[in-house]
C-alpha cells in the first residue's frame, strides 16, 4: 500500500472515523481503524460492532493494500505536521508516514482481522436537508438516556407518516418530538441507537443533504463521501402520544431569553440532588420563578408574560430538564402550556408546529 494526499483531506477523513474507535480490551482490533487503498482513493473505516463509519480520502494511489492502525495516533501526528503533502506506505506490517522531513512508523494489525462492516443495497430511501435533520436530532438526543433495562427508549424513534419524518426521544422524565421535511420514503417506524444519532450529528454538520436507506434491521446514512451504518434497536417504541395532554388549562407566551435567565438564577439556590425550581402563575398576573434552599437562601424572579390565559398554576420542575427544553427552541418567544402541579407541561416555539417538549413535574 502506498498513498499520497494533502494534509487537509487526510484530517477530514480521519476526523470522520476515529471517534467511533474506542478502547476495547476484549477485541483490540476495534481500537484500530482500517486503511485501504483503491483506485478511488484511501478508504478509512471504524466500527464498534454497533455502528460502522466509512469514508474516502481523495489522493493518489500508487499501490493498493490495507492495514489497521491506531487512528487517534495518526490523527494527532498529522495534526502536528506543518507540511501539506503526506505519504502513507505499508512496509513489513507497519505504516510509514512521511511529511517533508518528518517521518513516523505506526505498528499495525493485519487488515484481515478487522470486522466486516455490512452494506445495505436495498430498502426504504429518503433524503433530508442536513441542517434541518441535525437541528432536530440535536434537540431530540437531549431527552434520550441509555438504559439497558429499557432498550426501546434508549434510542430515537424515526417515524414516517404522510411524507413527513417524526423524530421522538424520551427518558421517562421528558419527551421531545420534532418534525422534519423529507423527500421520498414510505410509512415506517424504527428505533436507532443514541450513539448512532450522536455520530450522525457530528459527521453531517455542515453538509447539504443526508441520504437514508433503511431495511429490516439496519440503517445507512450517506453524507458526501462518508457512510454511517448501524443496527436498529429491536422492540416496540411506547405509544408516547398517551402522555401528551390533549388540552391545557393555562397558556403563557414568554420571552425565551428572559425565562432562561430566570431559571438560571433560580438554579443557584436549588436543593442538591433535587434541582427543583417552582413556577407560579396567577390569572392575569406575573409568572414567578423561584427556588429555596435552607442552607443557602432563596431566589425569585418576576416575569411579565407577553400573553397569558388560564386559571393559574403552581408547579415544580427539574431546572436542568426545563433549561434543555427552552434551549431547544429556536424562536425568541416560547409557549408554555400547563394544567396542574401533577400533569405534564409542554414547551414549544411560538407559531411553529414542528417541535414540542414535554416535561414531567416534580411532585411535592
């Protein structure tokens, strides 16, 4: 194997795949990335057996071959070289790297020990704009927590209905739903692991489109020269619509930044481990965000809603979960919809129907 390319091209390729290779004492080969030269360029691949990422680095192939090495070591070395042109060559089972007057040798493991990353050639296809999809998934992933006891809610639900993609995440304490416009596809319901979503967010940010291909047990994302393939989570996602209230008694429209600052101020006085803040609304009056800790003190902030209606409510939230919901909103004003101290509340952007965040209260 012998390959020549620019530093920039190699850094982009390594950055796409290295992150997925993790320290694995049981299978040391998973700590490595695969380098394989073809006529198209240098193919890089990494996998943790749940998610696999492949990408192609453009350059000049002088000799075809393959090897696996510690990708993080190569990435760090390339990052430190000021020379634009880099040469990679395999000799005696090692990778030789040359950049001007700089030389390094990285010990390798034969490529035939590297796990085969499966391919998908047929299934349900659809395309999404990268910025819309990544924005939605970033918000959704905040509501997902890995739980080996409940694998069906340890991932993100992808549901296509009427040519629209609905993305849902929950950890039983909050739930987020976002709607994304897509091209193609047909009605499906699948669950992807949280790790897969996190890798997609990282790799697809800044690209134009994400092409998706789904079959019975795998999903493939294609972003320019990079592909992410992942298994799907087995099991049935719970009927989350059952916990979404059909109507609300109280509706408040509030400036988002003002509410965020009030919640942050209250968070300084919460009880450790409980993280409780109180929201109090009186009909036609102000909204008071408060917190108290017998060992520290207390804090409250008055907010005048832009618009309000309802019978009034006093409700307690985990401030971290509340902030996550607020910071997922892209509009300058948010809508808070509430019933009583024991019912779920909804946070959503003003005059937009493509996103909502449900948060469970802390019961007193």
